[in-house]
């Protein structure tokens, strides 16, 4: 803990405790209690993997490979697979 007390002009004192500054002038009455803070260490480990996901939806296998942004998951040939967005058509209804 670092405590500094600096006397300035007449009736002016500057107090600094761990980078917290307080200026005291003739018109101020101030009682300062300095209590050391307990040290607390928090560790975040982002390298822990979650549990594996399911290998089937509704009893049908999931076969996802070569993923790209905006792929859609579709049911095709008795399995769930990813289809690139560019291969999806609206069927001519729009």
C-alpha cells in the first residue's frame, strides 16, 4: 500500500492512497480509514471444450462437411447434411 501526504499552501494538504487522491482545505474535516483490500485471483480458462453434440436428429445421421458461411442444414437422402446457400432455390414462387 502506498500512502503519501503532501503539504501545499497554508491550510491545504493533499493525501494520496493507492492512486486515490483527496485534497483537504481549511474548511474540510475529513477522517480517512485505509483498509487493505484482500487479494483475489480469478482464472478464466477458455481452452476447455464442451460436450460433443448429437450424431443424429430424429434417428437420422448428421453428415456435415466443408462448412461455409450461410450454409443450411437440410434433410437429403436419409441424412442431415449442409447445403451451400448458392444451391438453394425458392422454387419459383417469388
